[in-house]
């Protein structure tokens, strides 16, 4: 049963709509119900409804929920995807109208880093490379192409021009290009724009507050004909300004669509009244284009407990004892508890204490499966099979396993190829391109070219992805190479398992989707480690940014100190409003209990012998006394209780276990 506000959002189908959905107010349900309503009552074909969100995980969950509510012909799917996946779809379907060719590659940040490095003067350090790389990404997020800058005065502008041409030469796009090049295509080709506008009668956008400049411009182009754009979001949860998100897109939407209808979802189904009241009193200190106040008919709930500690070590020990004690006392699962923090470095001590006390935990934001060198090697082979012009992939694997091709030989090959505007792989099979190379290197390059060419033909023939991957790993004898280059048996086992696990996963993935290698490679590239989830019974540990969209029965926010939350950089740059939204996001993850802690002294990360005096975040002073306990009114008995609480909890645990 939908509440009146949710029902209003679902049933309104006559133009642009903004659904301001507060934390825990059922926004995903509104989107899926809206899709079902459009199909059932407005007779809109599922081919003309597009839903867009920000992660593959969110898109998958939304598609699963919506599929249960609508009847689709066998083999048909709803168009629910991320912004980047939609961009990739448009570019692939309109490839003849772009400077790219079928089978283009998508370069990750490490590959684009190498391109920028090559274009900068020799001797440029990593910080300089990162700064230029970040600036190019920022321009793209604003929807600015290299030619839009015009001036060409700065080094970054000069590199941007060359960088973009290098990508075209490689027949590759970076992640930002999936939006920017789509926008460019829509703005400059009326035929393409009309075709996609005719497809997209209704466009639903999840987490609208996280859109950047180029994403909004792309949306505006796509919906300008039918004007049925439904944006669902929460300005109080806009926490990605550092990566280009523009909370002001809410105001821009109102300007560009004057007939915009606004529906506010304010009934929270997640948190107790005390948690919501406290969170509201924090976030109300930010200016608002649209006012809203969450409410709940759930229980009033426990007061928010705020604790102070002398050091991070003391904070971590108390946290461990508290979770263990509460779990046993209340017969909860470890997975009912979440530990949230502003920055990853805060988690190190907690991890150590959890391991010492046998408390299982799962950290989000850990190393991705696709970050391991062995998987990157296999993926580079796959990319080269799909796109022979992918010079970056060629350079990564032409000597993996070792083939005796020296770097000087590769440099000569690259120079020869570029002089003729030829891809490196094609040059490796061309006698004239190999003529000035040592005979042995030339022969090895020709052998490599022949082996890859054989597999490329099978790839183009549409043979299923897993069969080609299995043949590839056997052909290059990759497992034997791992054995030769591993330092010990443990390393050999772990590295081999990575590859065999990838093969098993590819078999399952290919069978489920019945995919050829080109389609599989594109889908894999868009997948991120953040979308992985764990069903393990373990305490969930993550940054406040990673926690957005999640909920937990019991939440511990640690290190809530001035200089950490708000972060010192935000204080210096006067961007504290976004930090306050981050505080709000953390608080509203809690369903029943919220515990917040800070420390008084912390070691200087840059001078370990030095200790810094720190203290409570300004946000704690924004919490009304009626919602909290332990802060601003701590008496002597509270201090004594706090000093012995860890020992008491451990003693109680032992007694219960005995």
C-alpha cells in the first residue's frame, strides 16, 4: 500500500516531476511502481521507458523488483541501467556517427594515467600527472570538450587536446567519454537526437542529486521532446561534489522545466523518531531550495549515545567490546552492526582490534578482483582480441608471458606504427614495420601476431566468450608462467586461483547471458567492485560515502571530530555544507540504535612521535540535548562508568559464556 505522497508521485504522468525522497522514504518502490503504472494504466511500451541510476547494483536490484510487477514477453527486458551503460549503448548503436569504430575499448584510470604521463614532459612526477588527469576529468564532467576551452594556454589544456586525439587513435574512450561523447553526438546530430527522443517517452532518474553537468545536459537533450522526466533524489544526500556531482541541478531542473511538479516523500520507514529528529536538527543548518522534514510513526527509540575517548586505541577497544557484548546479550547477528567512518585510514585500528578479538568483519572498498595483475593481464588479452587497435592492451601483454621482446624493440615498433598511423598490433604482423628491429624480436612479434589473429577470427565469428578465454589461457600457457614467476608455493596457489576463478566466473557469466567476447568485455568493464555484496555474518565496515543507500540495525560512527568530519580540507575550502550532508547520511543509516564517538588526542599521521589535540565535531553541537546522551552533560558518575565499561562488558561476556 502506497502512502498518499507516494501514490501522487506514481500516478502523475503528465510532464516533468521531481520526487524529493528523504532517507528511508521508499524511493526505489516509487520508481518500480511508476514503471508498472505506466505500462498497466497508460499503456506505455516497456521499450519507451528508461530508468537510470548510478551503480550496476542499484540498476540490477531495480530491474529485479520491477520485473516482478510487470509482464514482459519472453526474452524482453526493461531498460534500466547506469548513466555510463546508457551512454555506451547509444554510442555503440550510433557508432557510424562518431569518430570511433566498432569494438572500441574503454580505458580505466590506470590506462588514462599512462597516456597523460606520455604526453607530459619527461620527469613529471605522479602528483603532476594526477593533477592533469583530474582536470581533464573535471572538464569532461562539466560537458567541456578540448576545443571548447579555446585558449590552449595552460599545460592541462594542451595535454587535453592531445589526450583526446590519442584516445581516438587507440579507438578508445575513457569513462567520462561515455557521457561526454554521447552528449556531443546528441547536440550535433539531429538525426540521432530525434531517433533517441522518439524512443524515450519516459525517463526516470534515480539519485538525481548526484548528477554532474554533462549528465544533466545529456538528460535534457533526451527528454526535450516528450518532457516526461521523473527525477527522484534528495538534496540532503548530495555528497559527491568532489567527483563532479552538482546539487544545484535541482534548481536548474526547476528553471529548465517551469511546469515541474514537486512531490515530497517525508514519511520514513527506517529509523526511530529520535534518530530522525536529531538528523533533521543537523541538516537544517544547510540552506535548502526545497524544505522537507522527515517523520516516522515508528517507536521513539533509544537516545543517541555519544562517547568520548582519550585515543583512537581506546575508542577501538571499547567499540569491539560493545559490539560483542550487545550481540550476545540481544542475540543479534554480527551483520546487524555497521562501523562508519569519514576516511579509510580510520579503519586500521578497528581492524586490528576486531582480528584480536575474533570479531568477523567485511570492509567495503577493498581491492577489486579486477585490480589484480593476473586479471588485468587476461583482460588486456581480451581487449586486444576485441579491438586490435588497443595499443595500451598490446603494450601490456606483448611480453606477458615473456617472449624476449625488449623495450627498445617495442619503442621502434611504436615509432614505425605511428609514422604510418597504424595500430601496434597490426604493425607487429607487417614486415616493413619490423624491418629495423632485431631479427629475434621481429620473429617473436610475428608469432605473437599470428596467435592473437587466430583467436580474433573466432571472436568475430561470435564464439561464446568463455570458450575463447579458456583457449587463450591454454595457448599462452599462462598458468605455467605463473609457476615460473611466483616467489613461493603460496603465491603460486593464490595467483593460479585468481585465473581459474576468472575462468569459472566467465563460464557462468557467458552461459547466463549467452555472450560473445565483445559484449562480455564491455559488460565487465562497466562492473565495479562497489557493486559486490556479501552475505557473510560479519560487522560491516565502510566509509560514510560507501554507506549511502544502505541501512543497518545498529550503527557506530567513529572519529566524529573537527578536522575529520567536517574534514579539514572542507573547512579550508568552505565546503562544510557537503560534510554536514555526509553526517546526515551516516545518521540516517541507523534503524534502531545510533552511537557516535570522538577522541581527544590523535597521533599526527605525518609525524608519529607527535600527538595532536582534537575534539568533537561542530555537528555534535547541533544535536539537541533531548535526542542524545553522554555529550555536553557528562557527570562524574558517567565518566567513571565509561572508564570501566569495557572491563564490565568483558566480565559479563565471560559470565554468560561460563
